[in-house]
C-alpha cells in the first residue's frame, strides 16, 4: 500500500494536472480533498487536451476519482464535466463524499457582490462561489451532497437558509429574488443524477488502504493560497497544504509515503495580492507568453516572476515535502540569465522566512542568485545528463537550497516530455 500526495508549492497553476497524471499510474483512487471548480487542471494525452475543474485528473488514466468531504462542489459543473468526458470516450469512474458541501446559486451571487464592494482591496477570486460556500460550511449553514438526495431534508434546509440569504442580497443592493421552489427542483435533479456516485468516501478510502491499494491525493491551488499559510487575505478559502488532505479526505497522516511538492521553474499568480518576485519587464512578458500563462478557469493573464525559493522552502516545511517535481523548465529556454530568489530584504534586514503580516510581504524585496541561462532543451531529453549544462546547474541549485531531492522534471506538456531522476 502506498499513499502519495501531490501539492502545489507556489500560487497554484504549477502544472499539477500533468504530475498527478504521471503519479497516478499505480493508484487505485485519485483523491481531491479541497477547493472546487476554482481549480483547473490541464492534461495532454497525445493530441487530446482535457481540462478538468472538479473531477480528479487521474480519471483520464482510468482511475477512480474520489471527491472528498473537503471539496466544495458545484453540481452543474460536475455534471457537465462527466458529460464532456463521456463524449470524449472516457466514462469517468467517480465517487463523491456525502459530506462534501454544495455550491448554491446564492454563493455565486455573493462571491461577485463581496468582490465588487471590496473595490481595489478585492481578492480577485474566481467568482465561483468558493469563499461563500466554505463560509457557510464553517457557520454550519451548508447544504451537503447527502442532502441532494433527500427531498424533505433539502426543502427544510432551504426554508431556513433562503430568507437569510435574501436579506443579505438586499444589503448588497442586489434585486435578484431567490426562488426556493426552483432551487429545490434544480438541486433535486442534480441529486438524482449524482446519486449513484455519492458515498461515504472516507470509509471507502480507509478500506482501500487497509486492503493494500495505492492512493494518490491530489491537491488543488498551492500553498501560498492556503487560508492559513498563504498570503492571507489574498488566498482561497481551503487548506491547500498536505494537512488539508487529512481533514478533507479523512486519511490519517500515519499512512503517508511520499509528499510531492510541485515547483514551477518560475513563479506565477492570478488574482490580487503580493508576489515578491513579480517581473514587470520584458522577462515577465516572455514567461507569460512562452508559458501560456493564462488562467485555465478564468482566462485571466497570470502575473509572472522569477522562481522564489523563500516561498518553496516555506511550502516544503509546512507540508513536509519529500520529493520535488519541477515543471515548465523549458519555458526558461532562450534567456541569457535566469534569477532565483533566495532571501528577502525586509526593512533593510535579510530574512529567510515568509512573513505572516501581509503589509510586510508587500515590503519584501527579493535577493537573487544569478545563474547563466541556456539556449534550448531538447524535447526528446530523457535523462538529466541530456539537459544543457546550465539547466542542470539550475536544478542542482534548487536541490541544494531546498534540501529536498528532485524526482521528476517536466520539459513540455506531453506525457513523454518528462525526465525521471
Ligand atoms: P477563490 O478560490 O475563487 O476564492 O479565489 C481566491 C484566490 O485564489 C484568487 O486570487 C484566485 O485567483 C486564486 N485561485 C483560486 N483557485 C486557483 C487555482 O486553481 N490556481 C490559481 N489561483 C487560484
């Protein structure tokens, strides 16, 4: 039995889809444990490109995708993903936790309304209703997957919640009327469609572990978007770190084998909030264009910067990362010089940790190590020694600074463009 976990060490979009696809070869279950359809994972197999927001990427490999209790589910999106995959010839095998919270129409309306009111202090959310849904979960006003298949229970819960939400909408000056009957009908329809997938996934998962099956836990977003360890308040509303899986899937940490931290060879972020190594020059544009850095979920351009090892070290420490997967190394091709941030200068003092106070993060100036760039990585490279010497030095420098071994390096979107170390 092997339980592996894959998490993002930066601000999401590290290329998790491909890495999860790679590590899910031997897995029985591939498990999402947090987030919702704010995530977007791209998997390229041959000529076919799959973009998944909620279904675990491992289903492309024919694995069973398990959506844990820590995930917030928009049933409309989930059903459309099931349909899309089915049309492409993949009948997705999935299980949905009966305890997972459901994104309701008012969550989506409120996500937009709150962002509008915040003005230039907005978070830059994906407006998918993620934050409002998690807020209701913690406030114990949530609708869970199990409620979708129990008319009486769902009806009673909506009777309690809808008047409150209607009042909140009025405070936000939103005229929209929440129609309980229509919402009830629509969500019961979703429930009827999804019924065959809804299960006590924590029990399924622990039974699978007991019987020696392999499990891959698939994180969404990245550590710097974690609600506690990220750049709060410019974060998402869930726990994107390794510990998030313990709660969000119901698996004990005693079972963990490898914790794989994905590190994109440079840094990106979508939405608002500080990004210490952000580039506003031609190099930033170069990374954005060459790396196709536009959001999978919202199509927003991603802000780009040099690799930040203060961030990566912070993430590896919090999650106890045991292996690194470096992605998009090829995007750095063609640069004369590449830089890696190793410390910050905060108010004239050199620091090696990520500050907790957002105002301090905003003041941090990166301290860089400069390295020589390389011309072009041969896409057919299959060994470390096939890489240009400067690219090897870049990777060796990361390993030395982070003190975690690199296990795979991705040099292109295709499955084969991967070097195992
Ligand atoms: P929310 O998760 O929609 O509430 O958005 C909160 C912040 O997290 C915003 O800055 C989003 O752009 C960011 N975010 C959410 N999901 C992702 C993701 O999958 N990749 C990158 N950023 C994300």
